[in-house]
């Protein structure tokens, strides 16, 4: 447990100091602000606990949008209303949206935050208090949003998104391009 706390402390210092370039660890082809990759990292959402019922998210063979955030992250909190609007549009298209909290306090941090911020109406909120997602998926900056298709990452947005503007439009266009493609 102490080793995990040290990792989280080092992560926070590195991120806050800006010592890591958001794209340094990735081999992506950039399309404006979304970074796209083929045959990306495998993403298993079943390891994370749901805020609502304690269960993880079952394996998704389709497309899912995963938004990694934290209650203490200013940009994460600032974009919540616009992100919720975008999540509603995705929900209407049949694309589930997951808000994956990396708060160290887990449910004790997230549940009260959600009560004060009703911006989660169209998302499935999962908990990752040990920051497994950061280690497995190379997430160095919050918020980070992953587009998952057939269990693999195909695109990533690092940092705060303009969900009612450019980033939302770019993702919608990307989803249209990916429709029906086999990315494995």
C-alpha cells in the first residue's frame, strides 16, 4: 500500500510540474486534438467497481467512451456540464460513456461529489482508487478520454475537451469513420 501511495505522489508531482509531454509515450497519428492509433492497448473495464451497484462494467464488444477524471482535478470538474451534454448525445447513438474516477478515496470521495454535481446523468461512473488505469493505459494527464472499440483503444484526447465544440465534433466525425471498420 505504501508503494502505491508513493507512485501516486510521484505521478501528481510529475503531472503538476508538467515534466511529461502528453504524447511522449505514444506512437499516435494526430487528427487535430484527438490522437488516433490502430490496434491499440487492450482495455478491460471489468476490473473497476461501479458507484451505483458495486459491479464492474461487463466486457463491451462495441464502442465505448472512457473519460478518466478525478474530483480534485480542476479541468475535469470544469468540463463536467459540457461532457454530460456530449454523453447524452453519445447515449442516443447507442455508445456507452464511462466516467472512470481515479480518486484515491474511491466511493468516499466520489459519492458526495456526485451529490453536489449532477453532471453524471448520462455516464456510468466507475472507481479506480489504485490508479490501475494509469499504469495499464499510460495515462499521465487528467482528464484523458479514450475511445474504445472492440475492447481496444483507438483514440485518445489528453486534457480538457471542448465537448460542445471542436473535440466533440472531431469525435463524432471519427465515430462515423470507424463505423463498421475492423480495427484489430
